[in-house]
C-alpha cells in the first residue's frame, strides 16, 4: 500500500495492536492521518525486552477521511489519556512514545499527568512551515480537503510499505492539529519526566528545528537528550535508522524507569 492512499484501508492492516506482557507498559501513539502499524517495529523491539506495548488508533484515524473530519485535538488528547489510564491500571511503570502528532500527544500527557515515567518524542512538530498555516482558521471554512503530494522523504523507499495514511485530509482536521501543537508548545515547561527527542535531518514534514525547540523548552524535565538522524526522513520509526531508533528508545525507557523505581524505593 502506498504511503498515502485514496483507497479504503484494509481494517486488518491498520488495526490497533498489543504486544508483550509484564508490569512495565509502553503507550505508542501514531501521527496525524497515520495508523498504529507505523510504530509496530518499535513495539516488537520493546516487547522483546519485557515491555507490554499498546498502540491504539486515535479518533478519526484508521477509518475514513470523513471520520477524521469529525474529530479534533480534544478528542485525540482525551483518547490518549484513556489509553494511559488503562495501561497505568495494568502496570507499575508506564512510558509513552509518539511519532509526529503522536509525539505531541506524548508530551501533552507528560505535561498533565505525572504517572508518565519517560517519553520518546519522534519527529514531533511544534509548528508548520510557511505562511499558509496562519490562514488555516479561515481556510477551513473555504476549502474542505487537502491532497498531500506523493513525494516521500524516506531514505529507504521500501519503508513506505509500512505506512498507511489518508490520501486526502480535512483542512478542518489540519487546523485542529495546528491548535494541538500550539497547546503543547505552551505546556512543555510543565513536563517533569525525562524526554528523548529524536528527529530526522531530512524531514520535510516537521522542520528539524522543532526538535531543538522542544529540547530547549523542557526546562523542568529531569533529563533531556536530543538526537538528530542525518539520513532519516519524517517517519523515523520505519526509515533507514529504525534500528538505532529502537535501541535508543529502549535504552532510554529502561534507564529512566529503573531510576524511578530506585527513587521510589528510597
């Protein structure tokens, strides 16, 4: 399946998934107009190291573009919080990893809920490039759909087969994403959890400068690490550096959940 398709999704291909078992949980949040499979490789890696991994489909995603048009950023944050609640009920320690919009949601959860022990923010935007995004509040009432181009920034072209994304996106939903990013940008100083920030240098969707701004705004986080991936495009979880991403995220989560457990015991 192409990265962006106008054809209906195969429900089995884009379904939410759950892997692994144990008392350490990972919530994995996909990006805007994306689906849970984009984080499957990361989930498989974490599950192999003893983590219970849950990847939901956010409201309006993995269904139809019309469905996405009916939802907004408050729906996405509420759904992410429900998934966090469920995972916290089953686990002693919970961390969150998100890609693109999912990274913004992960940071939102950490800013508003101290149960989040650590975060991995992958290719997370804080703003959109150019002047057009500033017109979104008006454009959403004039233009119904945006059709993204077919250009893909992945170093590994075969990785596109692991991405399932809408070939048309509601301009209203894009404006909701803009509002979410503005909300999260203002919340970053509230984050106390350790945050790993990873971003592809070849990303043409989310400006790599967003990663440096995220790291700079995490002034109260207990630990921050910024990692740029020179070869990777936007979907770092499936691109050429995916194995490095898997290892760094796993190490980050293990280091900081162990540290949290020791601190709690003391």
